[in-house]
C-alpha cells in the first residue's frame, strides 16, 4: 500500500529533523527516512557549541554571525535544559598589544551583533590568579572572557524528532531505500527496515535531501539527471580527555597556523578538545581520527597548559565531516559555514529541496527558510510563522522540588537526567518511589526505567544508539554491565 504524504525527508540529522518538526507543526504530513540511527552523521560529532562563531568575523562573515547569534538567543529559550550559556576564556599568549586589541575589538563586535543578547558581555580577565595558576603556563597572565552557549548535539536532534512525532510525523530509522522513482503523482519511495525486513512505500510531491555530507552522493545515486551540488567535505576530529577543568568555563586557544581550537567541559570528569579541519575524500561510513590530528590538537593546547595533555589522557575520539559550500576560492577553515537551499522543479511537477551546508546553531532558521521556500510552490499550505516554541523537554521545572521528589536516586544521576532530558525524564520517573522501582541497575547510573523509555520512545535499536547518542554513558560503562545491557536490548 502506498501512503500519501506532503513531504518525504531523507536524513535524520539536525537539519532534516528540524524541517520535519516545523513541517509537522504546520499540520503537513511528513515522513522522515534515516539510513542509520538519528544523529548518527555529523550531528553527533560537533564541538557542541551554539554560537555565532567568533572566528568567522576574521573572514568578514558578519551576516552569518549575526544570524547565528540571533538563533543562539532563541534556542536558549526553546530548550533551556539542553542549551546552556557558557563562558569562554581566550588566554593571551602573545605579548602583542595589537593582537590583544584585535581580540577585544572582535569581542565587542560579537557582543553587539546580537540584538537580543541576554548573555554577559565580554571583558578582560587576569589569569595569574589562584584558580588558574596550576592550569595555565606561567607566561599566561591575562586574557578575555566572552559568552556563548553549548549543547548536547545528538539530544537536540532527539528533541526535534519527538516534537515531529508529537505532531504526527512518521520517523523511520535504519532504513534501506529499495527504490526511489518519480511518477506523475510525485516521488515514490520504497524503504525496508534493516532489522525487521518490513517494507513501506510513501508518495509525496516534495522530496527533501537533508543528507548532510552524503548530499552529493545521494544526488548521484537517485537524482543524477538534476544539477549536482558543488560541495567540499572537511573532516573535524575531537578528543574526549579524562581531565577536570579548573571550573565550568571553556577555553578558546589560538593556534600557530591561525586557526582556533576549543577545550570545553563535557561529561562530568571529562573535557572535549577540538577540532581539526582536514579536506576529506574518504568513506563517510568510516571516519577515523588520524594520529597526526591527535598530535596537532595536543600540541596546540599544550602551548597554554602547565600540565601537558598526553595520549594517556584520551578516553575516546570522534570525527565528523562538514558539508561545506565550495566557493572555489577559500581553504577549508575559511569556507563559509552558512547554508543554501536549492529548490528544483521537475517536468512532472514534483520538487526537490536540497539542503547544503549549515551549522547546528542555525538549524531552526534553516528549517523555517526551507518551509517558506516550499510554501511558494505550495500556496495552499498553512503560512509559516517564526514563532517561539518549546522543545519537548524544555517545560518549566522546579529543580529543587524534583531532587527532593526523587531523592532515592543518586544525585549525579538526577543531574544527568536534568541535563540530558529536562522534563522528558518524568516519563519514566512518575510513580517511582524507590530504586527497586527503577528496575535493573546496569551500572554507570543507568536503570532499566530509562532504558525502557529509550527503547520505546526514542528509536533506540542498538547499544551504540543508547550509549553514545541518547546518553554518553559509553564513556564509563564497564564490560560486564555492557554485556548485560546488550543482552537486555537484544531480548526486548
Ligand atoms: C567537527 C565538527 C564540529 C562542528 N561543530 C559545530 C558547533 O560547535 N556548532 C555548530 O553550530 N555546528 C557545528 N558543526 C556543524 C554541524 O555539526 C553540522 O552543520 C550539522 O550537524 C549538519 O547536520 P545535517 O543534518 O545537515 O547532517 P547530518 O547530521 O550528517 O545528517 C545527515 C543524515 O542523513 C543520513 N543519510 C545519508 N544518506 C542517506 C540515505 N541514502 N538514506 C537515508 N538517510 C541518509 C545520514 O545517515 C545522516 O544521519 C560541526 C561540524 C563538524 C564536522
């Protein structure tokens, strides 16, 4: 049986998912097809920043920075549990007054490009004080501190998926495309579930290619007769380090090659160092962190740090690939991070919308722009409104009361629930009065109640979905607990 939809979206990263969420809110019939897990592509491999992109000012990308800063303000309100303001320290390592002046000027512009900025404005900071003395090298005495925001990238994707589903969107993960053809009635897609062998067929007049770095590959495979996108793929790698930072601030380090890298808080007891930027032509299914990238990141951070970071500090590494618009001029780190939406119409009256480039930070705006563009060729669709929405876990919550109500659960676990899920965690906590009610204890603060929620409500089908994209408990789960959890997931 063929199910009729308004839009078929390919790709369950942040951009595809935000388009699905916004379209479903408008009352459109949406199906989203993802080949693996939600957020299994670039959207779980980012630096986790919701930011204007201070460094893009160097390339004069003022309008992108302004747009992203505007989005930052909105996203903090839409998902206050998941998107948090953070202070970033830029230590001065060069004694050049001109360099300091340029940084302070950049920060002044950054603060003033955001019309509704509610975050603390940038200022100078002394770093030869007790709290940083054993962290920075002796020659680092001063710096600047500015505000941005950070998130948990893959959880942000899940929140959009939940919003889309609450508005009747169909979201299918681990799907193989058996056939994608164009007919007089629209795009007809037949997909098969990789686990259950179950097949479904959908038809819609509009097809959205939101496959991120796979965008050109998808075009070649299924849409070869249409004009192809000019993209450059740039790989970025991160190191998760088992190191405590002095406080809850992040650090921006200037590198000798003119790039910048970030050292940010991550899960409790860990920090995140990244990223590299390497032109990439390899397989998108198998992106590895190269030893040279590890060497580069450690050396760049160690210019500043008193106790050098070493490979022994590395707990985990990950790489992602940015799909960037190829302007044919700039090198990898100078290419624009802005997005482009390409709308193509076929002779049969069907349309393809291709999403090119973009940032985690601008996904909400990208989704609205996509729908505004589509509405021009579908005037009967409801009008797209740029209105304030709350992501599902972002409902107001009295945290003190919450901690009291569930005081039988270890406080670190409750803090993780709040940080990752916001009010979504009430789904499995309501009615629980003791640890025994939480079911099997899988270790690392993971109880059966949360696992059951993730399996039934958040599209978890494999252990990696659960341990690396819904949570990051993969960092601290031991082998015995891992086996027990695998067994449990297998038999559900
Ligand atoms: C190293 C790095 C650091 C970054 N840091 C930041 C940051 O701090 N802040 C920020 O704002 N941005 C950041 N970004 C950018 C941001 O992560 C990306 O712009 C964003 O995640 C792209 O999302 P997407 O949905 O377009 O692509 P993806 O997340 O890659 O999603 C595309 C999806 O399409 C699926 N797909 C592909 N082909 C098919 C098919 N044939 N059938 C079905 N599904 C298919 C894939 O499996 C994938 O899940 C960073 C990027 C990188 C690489």
